[in-house]
C-alpha cells in the first residue's frame, strides 16, 4: 500500500471511530489514542492539520469529564468540529 492509501484508510478509521464515540461504544480517550497513532494520515496532510486535530481531541477528552454540556466544553460542538476537520482532511487527500 502507498502512504496515500494508508492515510485514507486511517482517515476512514477515525471517521468510524467518531461515529462509535457518538453512539457510546468508544471513549474519547480511545478516539484520542487512535488519532495520535494515525501517523500516515497526519504526515500526508498540511502541517497545520495535526495541531488542530490534537487540540480538538484534547478538548473532547476533557469534555468527557463533565456529565452535562458545559459552555466551554460542548461535546456536540466538538463532534461537529471533528466532522468538519475530517471533511477538510478528506478533501486535501483526494485533491
């Protein structure tokens, strides 16, 4: 497999993991670990993508400590931002 194919596979795996997080079958920590291990994906994207993803994941993991939505830790907003990040990453990889 090529590095590009590996990156696309890792992106799809992260997308699937986010859906599993949303249905409760995966924890924020597990998603965070999986994303941090997606080396081919992060290497294939422009440099700015990595820090943005890691910041979103850190905020998501912190938000998991709260039982209810908090102004500064809205899980639904973070999920929306992660879906947006993945869409932009997919567009970068496909172009």
